[in-house]
């Protein structure tokens, strides 16, 4: 592979079952991009340990993310899927970036500010330098495209800044990568508070849909999704965040535009609209769940990670 061949890199943290936001913002695009590019998809366990983890649970979450990638359609025979900590180049290059990055840059990261909150003095150093490790993940593979949801865009900007600063100081070394974002689905919102992003750390389980949720539960979660009292279906994120979020989810699942969805639903009641959206989510999740449950029992999952590690090492090293 030549230095300038286009390559996709992305990662997902093994911190529990993935949700619909992870699927629509990232994993669904991993699958679409594999028809066009060489892709490297990483289960980023070193990112997960920036907060305390139970080792046994972390191990099973790593296999869960791997099985979810494959169940969603990532072709492990053609693409590389591996576990971050099995390739030392990530942490080696992250140290170099710890020395290139600026504390001011890291202090501006909104995800760090959100996660650290008022507890800034007490969180791990890893949580603060996390974006440097993310930059190492991407730049070690000379990736050109990075499929991520909206919440990772700022980290990608920092990755680009690091590549540019390094190249300016030490000579042309790294490719400056671009974010790849879906037209719809880069920011799926909470079902209970659609002004916030869907996030499984929320205490309200009705606010998110997990890829492995019971399908009746999925329908109930959509039924109870917060909307508004206007009883008219159109897209307006500011004034109708709940309806707009459901339209976004529906358009992303059906690979169509929000405008097309609005014209389809415009004369429906909220109740019927929600039933249709729920049916579309169930239709997307059902085959993923069936494949997942068959895969997760398969002892050869470890061998997939071993093969991925060997292939990833050759590029990153
Ligand atoms: P993580 O594990 O939090 O999320 C995985 C992917 O899911 C996207 N995502 C969303 N997309 C739309 N709507 C949402 N509500 C939503 N929530 C999450 C994320 O944007 C992400 O694309 N730091 C990264 C992992 C990472 C990485 C990398 C990504 C580490 N190294 C290198 C790309 C390249 C993270 O914590 O994602």
C-alpha cells in the first residue's frame, strides 16, 4: 500500500452495549465505506480505561463491540478489525503527541470539560490527553477519512492540528485526515430530552435505544419519546426537537432525506408516525441482533482480533 492511498480509520469504545446513535453516526457508515476504501476499525480499549473499568467486564465489552461490528455488516475478511492495546504503536505515538500537543488545546475540548465537570483536579491524566491518543490511532495508519459522529468532530480537528504542527516542525510525515459524516444521523438526540445527544450514560433508560434492546422495549421507548403539543409533523430542530430527532432517525435508517420523510408523514398523527419509526428501527435491529447472538457464542472471535492485530501492526509500525 502506498503512502497516499486513501484509507479509513475509526474506533469505538468498549464501554457497554452500543446504542442507536453509535450505529447511525458511525457503524452504519463503516459498512458503507468498506465498499470504496481499505478500512481499519478499532475497538479502543485504551480509551475506555481513562475511567475506571472492571477488567472482566472490559474484556467481554471488547468482544461485544467486535461482534456488533460484524453483525452490523463490517466484513472482517476484507477489512481490519482489532483491539487497540494489542498494537503498541498507538501508545508509542501518543507519547510523541503528548509532547507536540498544547495543554491549552486539550483544555478547550468540550468532551473533557463535560466529563471532568467540576472535578477537573481529580480525573485521570488519561482523560485529558485522550485526544492525543485518538490522534495517534488515526495518524499511525495515515488515514484519509475518519467516520465519526458530531461529538468527535472537535477531537478530529485537534488530530488535524497535531498532524499539521508535526509536519511543519519535523517535515512532511502525516496525512491530515478528514472527518466523514453522514448527511443525516451524525447527532442522534436523547428520546427523553431531545436537546441533548443520545448517550447511554444517561440515567433514564428510555432516553436511548441499545442495539441489543428487546424489540418490544424499542417500540415502547419510541412511543414514550418526548415530542410537543402542536400535532403537526415538520422538521424544526429548535422548536420541535423531538419530532425532528425521530425524522432524522427515520431518514438515516431508510437512507433517504429528511424532506422526503416529512412529505411522507406530514398528514399523520404523532401516534401513527411513532409506530412507523419504531417499525423501521425494529426492522434494522432485528437482523443485527440475530447475527450478534449467533456470533457472540463463537469461540473464533478471538482469532479475528488476532488476525486484525497482525495486519494492523504491519501498517502502524
Ligand atoms: P464513542 O465510542 O463514544 O462512540 C463511537 C462512535 O459513535 C458516535 N456517536 C454518535 N453519533 C451520532 N449520535 C450520537 N448520539 C452518538 N454518540 C456517539 C461517535 O461520534 C463515534 O463516532 N473517541 C471516540 C473513539 C475513538 C476514535 C478514534 C474514533 C478513539 N480513537 C479514532 C475515530 C478515530 C469515542 O469515544 O467514540
